[in-house]
């Protein structure tokens, strides 16, 4: 069965520093991987996806993620964090086709000025 | 606003009452999904429609839950005889391609 793990409940970063939010997955076959962000009282917003192709994918708001098949990871990164990046981040995975998305538990990112 | 809209945003009900939520997807999206999110957890899949056909239901969707999408546009999620364990955020999403667009959700509190 497919699953996603976000090992950190909380990540604290100083503004201007690089940030990494970790995600590992377990799925047989080729995964479709996604990152979503959730701000208070808002729905989940799509950030980026990996379907196929380059292992480094770039998304919204300067975020990027690297697909690492050998480590079954898809960590979210940003070179320079902003206070406005503070939010709840979710990694999600599914198979090809239109199988349901499986989400991780989320990681709360706090960027401190 | 051309995003996914959900109504109501908040619902407080007493245990045993029935509640119904509505989701209006992005107009050209033929796929619609319902998820449930509890505190400290990621969204959990409940059910999925392609046009008006309900193609998949999670085991989380007990007999007290029913979802419809009668004309392939908006969808409703009804919970009958609500229980305190039903308290959660109910999220709707729609898609035309690989990624979903989510609404802001309906927060249900069962007292």
C-alpha cells in the first residue's frame, strides 16, 4: 500500500536561511509526488509535482523539490526562507491513473524574522 | 472567484442530527473529490466522482455518509446521525489533470 511519511512535525528556520521539509514515500511502481501548502482558514494550495522527467522540479513561490528514487524521498526546499512561507506543508503520493492521493501528516514550517 | 467553493464554511450541530455540505468545483473540471482532515493529520480520501459517476469510495465512508453529484457539476456530502467523531474539516477538490485544486473546506463540529 502506498504511504507517505513526513518525519518532522515542526521545522523552524530563520528568515533568509535555506529550508528543507522532508518527505519519504512507499509505493510500488512509479509514483506521482506532490507538495501542497495550507495557510490558516484556507484550502490546500498546489506547490509542485513530480510525474516523470527531471528529478529536480520547480514550483510556486520559489520552492523546489528533488525526487530521489533510491532513497524514496521527495524533500521540499527553498534557498532563502521568507516569514510569509510559514504554513503547514503536506507531501502526497499516488500511482499513475487517477488513484486517490495519499497525504502525509504535514509539517508546520515557522520562519522566524 | 473561479476556484473551488464550499458551503458552509463552518457547521455546528448536535449529535444525531443530519448535515449536508455543498461543493462547487472549477467549472471545466470533470473530477471531484471529498477528503476529511482531522487535527494534526493530512487529508484522508473519502470519495471521488468523474462527472456524475461516483467511481470510488473509501472505507472511511460509512453507511451514514452519502455523496452525490447529480448533474456532474456541484456535489453534496451528507452525514446522517452525526457523531462526535465526525468532527473534522471536510475538503472538496476538483481536477482536470494530475493535481487537485482544493476548496477552503467546511469545518464540522458535533457537540
